[in-house]
C-alpha cells in the first residue's frame, strides 16, 4: 500500500506548515502573552446579541447570510466607504488565502518583507506561487523594493513582530509603482496613530485587511474584513467559501463593530499599558522597539539569551513568543496585557535575572 504522502502535491509535500503560538491547556494557571489577544473581553453587547439569536430556534436551524451583508454595511459605515467595498472572512487569514486564489497564477511572484507574518510564505507555497522575501531594512532605512515582476505584495502595517507602522506616503508610493495587487495587512491598526484605509479610494490595486481578533477581543469568533474598490471585492467574492461566516460570528461581529465607545476604551488601555511595559523593560536594560501595536518586541540585556529567557518565563507561568528565525532570534515578542499582568511579568524577569 502506498503512503498517503505519495498523493500529495509537491508544493505541499516540500513545505513546512504554519506554526501558531503555543496555546495553554484548559484550566492551566498561566499568563498568556504570546499571541496578541485583547487583554479585555469583547463588548458586553456581543454576548447579548449572540444570546438573543441562540434563543431563536427558527433562525439557528437555517443557513446564515452567505454574504454577511449586515456586517459589511456596519463595517462600511464605520470606515467611510460603501458596503460594495467590503468583504468579510473567517478571520483575515481566510482573506489572505482568497486574495492569493483570486489574483495569483502558478509561478507568479508574491513578495513580502522579512520579518513579517510567517503565514504569507505558507499560503504562497500552497498556491504554487514564487516567493520573494525582501529585507526589511537597507543601510538603516526601510527598504524600497524593486517591484518589477511582482504580482502580489503583502505589507504588514504595523509590522509583526517588530511593531512599527509604514507611513501612508510609503504605502502610496508602493501602490503606484506596483503592477499588481498591494495588500496592506492592518491587523493591529487600531492601536496605531494612523492607518491606510482612506487610500482604498485612491488606488484600484490596493486591499486593506483588518481583523476583529485583536482590538475587538473576538479571536474565538474568527472574523476578518477586507476593504478595496468594488471591482476587486466583486472578484474576491467569487472565490471565498459560501457561508464562510457562521451566524453567531456575524451577529457577534456586528455588535462589536457597533460599540465603538468600547473599542476606544480597549485601545486606550492597551496604549497606556504598552507605554508602561516599554518603560519598565527599558529600566531593566532591554532594548524595546517602538511599537504601534498591542505588543512589543524586545532584546534582552547583554548576556541573556532570548531563548533562555522565554523558557525561564514559561517555567514561571508566562507565555511570550520566541522566533527561531535568525533575524528575530535575539528577541522576544510580548503581548500587552493588564497592568497586574505586566507588573507580574516584570517581577518575574527581575527574579530570573
């Protein structure tokens, strides 16, 4: 009998899969600061809306809206665009895959900076595209890439895992020079001083992606949004899965988006605690990269290896993110949490040191 691997496409057989951040076992007493979830629960209106739907048997036994139209309408209203310029996905990760399936032929080139989101090369290999990994910095400045031959460019802003944002001038210039699709992945944009959403009205090759997993506290519901000119959204809509968002995810996301006051409360808390954590770590001799996200990337003091510190913190009850990538192995990414969690983390680092 043949091994199942013999039937696997060569691209899949030869690639490594995406490795998500470690998840603690249910009931474990650990402070989780490794996957950039919100330190606060979602808006209380989310639970109310979902509970109301769950009580309605006639609704729950039917399929959800296949196009998530009410969710799109609310997202459009908040974002200053038309509902025809919005697409909803099962997390922004699904939308990344939909973008690749819509625009990239086999052997066409997909580019992104390194370091950035490590799912990009995985999805590109699955699609059969050619990967062009570009240096993020050149001679101390952000790299200006040669865009010739690039069909799709993923730009993470704020960058993950470093945390800085690209300026709108940089994004505008890149979109102008690119003879292909530019995807600006703005998973952390709510925590930043600026974003590129308004640029979708200027360019017909620009897609902005957002997620409700971070600032809205809905990581479990898996809801992402894409914004672009209507002609691009129309093509993306052909490729996404039918009924890609279940009814509870749609209802919860609608309630979360509608409660912008609660969003601002969450964002304000995260920014305040980001500043507190950054200052405390700097006082301990860490190099802290300036961040526009809900995390900080830090380099431990000389003589302390990041991989050793990560292991020691895990033993002390803290999960932080270590990347073995040579460009990142010198540091750790730490999710911003509540003040009590940040102070406990700092105390743990002092005890380890």
